[in-house]
């Protein structure tokens, strides 16, 4: 009964309450079920022995009843033989009385043995009821254990997710994300800056080349004009 009480508390309590009150409710439940199965095995063995005793006692009752009937029939046979002058009447009466005494003793033994049988039978019936209750309890708590395991798994998964969500939403994480954002913006600004410098440098070179190219063109134009003037003279 102590096992039932322990498991009943586990089965009815909420999972968080169980975890608070017991270090490992699943192992405790499994241990309780193992104890119940061991008790069931012992109870079945005891029931078998008890029923065997009851069967033997019932057989003894039947034996005594048969013996009583046999002694009664013998007494009747003896009396009949005396009436038929087959045996001495006085001797027949004496032997018939002895047979009837043995009949009475057999009846008493039968009654006594029947009382013992009834007690054994009642005890076996009571034990059978306890075994049936124990079997039902084991089946019930095995199902409860499956539910308990599932609830613990869900609870652990939920706790893990909540823990991660708490970390994500914590101030340190937000601060870290802000720093990463600031660093990314800084890197983008630096990239744009280098691009501007590159464009400026390229523009200066192009201007220098333009001036150089224009000077050459002016010189060529002057040379061309000189040559044209000389041809006219």
C-alpha cells in the first residue's frame, strides 16, 4: 500500500511540483513499478501455494465424507447379517456400534476440515482480489510513467527554448548586436571613403593627361600653320 501511496502522489502532482519535491520522479516511478512487479510475483506464488492447500483440504473433506458413508454402510450390512442370522446378534451390535462411532468421527473430521478449507478458500479469494488490484495498479502506473516521461521531455524542451529566448532578449545580446551594427556601418563608411579617394585620384590624372594632350595639339596646329605659310611664299 505504501507503494501505491507514493506513486499516487507522483501521478496526481503537476510535473513542476514533482520536480521540486523529488530529485528524479521518473526513476522513482520506475523503481516503484519494479517493486510492485516483484510484489506481484511473490503474491502469485503465495496464492498458488494457498490454493494448493485449499485443494488438498477439500480433498481431505471428501475423503472423510466418503469414509463416514462407508462406515454407515458397513454398520447397516452388519445389522442385516445379524437379522438374517448370519452372525451373532450381540457381536453384530457391538461391531455396528464401532462402525457408527467411526462414522461419527469421520463426520467430525469432515466438518473440521471443511471449516479449514473455507478459511483457505476465503483467504485465496481475498489474495486473488489483491493481485487483481496490483495488476491493475501496475498497468495504470506504467501508463502514468509514459505520460510523465512525455511531460518531462516537453518541460525540458520548453525550458531550453525559453532559456535561449531569454538569452536572445537579454541586454547583453542587444548590446552585442548594436556593436555589430555599428561596426558594419563603420566598415561601409570606410569602403565608401576609399572609393571616393580612388575616384579623386583618377580625376586628377585624367586632367593632367588632358592638359598634356592639349599642349601637343596646339604645337601640331602651330606647325601646320607654319608649313602652310611656307608653301604660299
